[in-house]
């Protein structure tokens, strides 16, 4: 590729090679990038070509702003084998609008179709407020789904007062309904009301209905933008990372499974059985099962199931443990009904009866506690993640509609928010691949065998050629500007210095033969950061990083049967939700590989050199630690000499050393690795990045952050209740965030009731802040203020002291602000009381939610896979939705990842709070 270089760095960060980039360096031999076209109303109707009234701090985009799905040198497994990588239109505000937003004769409308989904009210509110920011005079909510569109009485004009607090309510203020009226009648009503933008929230059926409606609108020549926002707890739309509502539903489903576990273990000879939503796809059941970790059998719609094998395994589990937990997705009915037993009605009661009949036939005692939380998992308020996610999608939906896009859905794909043709979402349903990575992870969690009938083979997944008609091929030279660089980050492997044992993996027998070629790692598997462009004027050279994929290897560097060999785990730094999940999963997988001895080190790095701080961990004694907050290994800060740690590891014959922590912990891990190399000790040192601050560079997100944001939002909601139900009251919340404001910003966006949010990245003039707080109190008689702890080094000055981990001791900004505001209000003779909430340690000392629980499982498993394959001096993480190895040098000493003051998150924060520039 002309004028584009591949620069290879060794595991220590030194340049090893530089040469011209070849296509095969970043893609498979038959790989392809195609531009996925979207429909624009300007192709058929004259554009108003009005300049946008918005002045976003993150800037404006044009039609040449795009992102490409992350490219890889291996084929996809779970998201469609053989599928091209698509160049997609980036979502965001455009400088030139297709519609005149102040056209008093037109209106916009919102409709929700299908079942309920957490976050629908959040999306309604977000669409309304964004439309109003453009100046759209009339915004309607349509009750009754598509059926309600054709009836005048179902059109309700939305107002600020009506939508202001709906995000705190579960469900939808627009009565959802399945089914449709005649599309001709719907189109006619849109024409009569001169509706120019219709926003459709829903799943597969809603998206298909939008396409049918578009055809009729074209036939009557009515100009109307149709923009869909995916919302479904089934998470079954193609080309969507996850649909909003899924994260919340997983946490609710996980809690129901935990209840089934309690019933099963607290009643004699008992099975806890849970039926979950999932008519055509098993993502909810699969993810909730991985998050709960107490499930023995999970049955999905995508599985081919021999009932006899299921019943036999039930008997085996009950015989060995005396209890069992079974999860079944309602769509598994079709496969189970083909097992020769007639089925009528619901799959849950039917399966319960089959299991009871088998045990009665064998004369074995059994009770089954059956839980059907079907509608409970979706009829709840969105958690912090889904709330912020739904809000972002809603805003981008409006930006797309005002720019004249139509028949598009706004989605997050490989961590980028983009517009895609609705066709791309609905031509094929997204389904769990029973031969794929995620299914394999679930099966490892449950320990269940393959339930397919003898001799059954799954057909290959359909090749992705259905979008060729609306896409065009692109050469890599069109994607990568001249003088760009791909930086390949090699990882250190112990095989470079020590002879490999070349042991065949014991995991091989647990995976279906059909999946061996696609699941076991090869040395030439690389993934590259997503290519992107900001617009027509963005032609600057780029530097994209390329990482080694991580996963199980067929051949291991270590012999897991080596006598007296051991592995060790240590947690360092502050607490974080999910630490116990990572510990548990590392232990479970090490034993599955055949390891016989695993140590947990109490007290962080300090404990490494103290013999009485080493405890043996087994699958039995870590079985339920994921239900606990904190770390069973008692985290601590501070470092003894790493040369001493290396000597202890050598003396104890530790072959794999797993280090859980942040930037300082990873620096220590690298020092330990270097010291072990110097004394010729063969040991893989692998980190798992941990911090609730979410401030580690490169990775999509750190574990624990999602849980912390949900807990932080609860504190803000409490402050809002205090502020609004006490006279002349301010609710003040201080949240964690030493160097960056991710928790404060995301929790404030999710809560939507903060009037001021202060983060360390901001320049803050205390006098301007006091004046604005005074203005808010005069206007509404209450206020909610959120401040990140790092403002203790910006609003006020901190001393020069440091803690045991070398972190600067910050001044306590919460009490300072409380006193300053009280003094200011007193000087103005304005009555004011302040309710101060400091949940600092509450948001991190809790068990992980479903998202973080599953995320921790995968990170821990990846760490073990990498270590046993001999990789060392690395950490594991997720970059653009792919799990990779990160050389430690690539993430330490890079500074904290901060909230960009010119980025979309900060812009969304300012819009949500309504606060001015306080610099």
C-alpha cells in the first residue's frame, strides 16, 4: 500500500522492523472493505440547506465522516464468517441540514413498537430535547405502536413538563403495542400532519415495519425521514454491539438466577429452574448465565438439543451435588419439541414436568422451584449504562433525521456510533453461534456437555453477501491517508528464551470438533484499531495500533502437570467491583487446564515476600466469591523490591503470575518480569487492568466502571430527592475520579437531574460557579451539584504529600464546596441548606453487576490463555470490542485517559446539566 508503513515494536517498545504495509498484514487474504451506503432524502427531494443552529463543542461532521469496522487477519466467528468489514457513516450533528427545523407547518413524531425495554423513556426524552434544541416547534408521541399511527387520538404533543422526569419511570409513556395498521393509513396520517421526521424505537419487527412504511411514503410522494433506534432485550439485531436495555435486563435476569440458586441449595434434592426471554436468540440467557456463574445447564434457541442427554446430565449433577440450576430460553422450545416428546404451551413448565417425570420414574426424590421472570427483566428502570447509551443514540437519531437521512438505524458498532441502513439490521437475525467463542465461554461456566443428537453437525453460518447491492468495494489506499502508520505491538513470549513444553491443551476435548479451527489461537492473528475519519478536511496521516488477538491455544508453552509448579494471583491498589470475579475465573480455568496448585497473595505486592500471606486457592473455595464485593486477597498499596518478589516466585516455582491493578501495579508487574528474567526464572507475568476511574488508555473500558456508575447515579438521585423535598436546598455529591471525571460525567448524564457537574479536566472559576449556583437557586429553589474528587487539586490547591502507592493526597473538595456555597448564600441573605453525600467507597465496595461480572470472566480467561501459551510482560483488554494482548509498555506511563473537553461525552454532559462555561 503506497506511502503506508508497518512498524513492528518488540515487547519492550523498541522498533524491530519497518517496511511498506501489505494488505495481508491487516486482513485475511479474501478480506474486503466495502462502503455501506445510506439513503438520503436529498436524492429525491430538494434540500432546505439550512445551517445548523447548534454549536457543539465537539464540532460538526459532514457526509465524509466515517468509521470502519475493526479489521483482523482472522475471520469472524460470532458475528458472521466471511462478512466484509464495512465503512459506515459516523453519527453526529451535521453543519448543513436537509430540513428547516423552524418550519411551523411541520412536526416530528416518536413511536415505540414491540415489547417493553429498559430505557425507552430515556430515549423519548432525549429525542424530544434534541429536537427542541434544533428549534422544532411540534413533537408528538404516538401511542399504540404502528397501529396507533393512523389514529388522530393517539397523537399526543410532548412538552418539557411532560417528559422532564420520565427517565425515572420504567416502561414507556407511549403505550407499546405489537401489530400494525395498514401502512397506507399510517403514511396518509404522516402526510396529513406534515410529519417530516418519524423516530421508530423497537427491535426486528419495528425495523421491518419502517422499511414497509418507507415504500408507501415513496408511493404517495411524502418527504419524511425514518430513523430507527434499536431497543430490544433480546439483543438480536445484526451489526449492533448491543441494543440498549440489554445490559439492564441481564442484571435483572442474573438476580433471578441467583434466587434459583438459593432455592436449590437451601432445599433438599432441589433444582432451581429459570425461564428467560429469548424467542429466537439466546443472548440474554447466555450472558445472564455467565454473570451468575451458578448454572449447571443453559439451553438456548440456537442449540440442537437431545432431551435424553439433558435428562441424563440432570441426574449426574444431582447425584454429585444434590442440587442443580437450569436456565432455559423460551425459544429453546422448538429444538426440545423435536426430541420426540409432544409439547404444548410454555417451554418452562414442560421442561420442569419432563425432569420431574424422569426422577419419579427412577424413584429419586426431587423438587423443582420454578421461576419465570419473563416480564420482570424488561419492565424496570434503565441502569446507568443503558440510560447514558439510550440518551446518546436518541441524540444521534435526531442529528441524522435533520440531515435528511432515512431508512437508517443509529447503532454502536465496534464501539463507534454510526448510521447503517435498516436493511443491514433485519435481513438476518443475530444469533448465538453454538460453535463460537461466547457459547464456549458459557459452556465452560456451566460445565455442561454437548447436548446435540449423536452425529449432528451444525450447518455453516450464512455468508454475508446480502448487502452487496447497497455497498461498494474500497481499496485500503482509499482508507489510509499517505504517510500513515500501522504500529504492530509484539508481545514477549517465554519461548524466545526457554524451550517450550509444547503440551496439547486439555481444553480441546471440551470443544466441538467443528470449532477447533476457529477458536484456537494462531500466531498470525492480529486486529487493528478501527479506521476513522472526521470529515472532508480530515486528511492527516494516522497511526493505528495493531494488537495480537488473545484466546486459547492448541499447544501450551507450559506443562500443567509439572510437579510442584504453581500459579499466583495478587490484587493491588484500590478496590473495584469484579476483583473476586477475576480471581474466581483465573482459578477455575487454571484447574481446567490441569494445574494443581494456585496461590492467592494477601496484601498486594507487600504480601509477595511474606510467606504467611500466601494461601492456596481451589475451585471449591472460590466457588461463590463473585457474590462478594472487594477482594478476598485484601488489596494494598506499596511495593517491596521487585528483585525480592522474583526470588520468592523462583523459590515457590511459580510459573504464572497474575497481577490485578492499575497503572502503578502494571509498572510493578513489568519490574517483576524484568527481575525474573535476570535470575533466569521462567514465569509468565500477566496483568488484568483494573480501576473504576476508567482512565487506562487504549482499552474500551475497565472492569468495575459500569457497576460504579450505577451506584454513583443512586447517590445523585438521592441528592435530587433531598434537594427537591427540602425548602431552599442543594444536594451536593462528591464522587471518585482522581485524575479524570468519567464516573461523575457518566453518572450525571444517566441521572439527568444534576444542575452542575465539576470534573478535574475543567477549568473552574470559583466566582463564576457561585454566581451560577445563585442563579439556579433563584430560578428553581433547589439545585443538585456533582463534583469529582480530583477537583480537590484544581478548584483548591493540594499539598505535596503522597500515599503508599505514590498517589498525590488531594484536598477534600466536597466539604470545601459545601462551606464556600454556604458562606456565599449567607452573604446574599438567601436561605439555603446543603445535604452533602459522599458515597466515595460505597460505589466500589459492591459486587459486580451483570455486565462487569461477564466482562471480568472473559478478561480472566484471556489472562490464563495468554499465560499458559507463554506470553509475558503483557496485560489483557478489550479494544474496539476485540480481546487482545497489550504489552505493558503500551499502557503504563501514558497518562490517564481523560474526558475530552472537545468530545461528545463532555458536550452531552453540558447539554444534560445546562451549565455554562465556568472557566
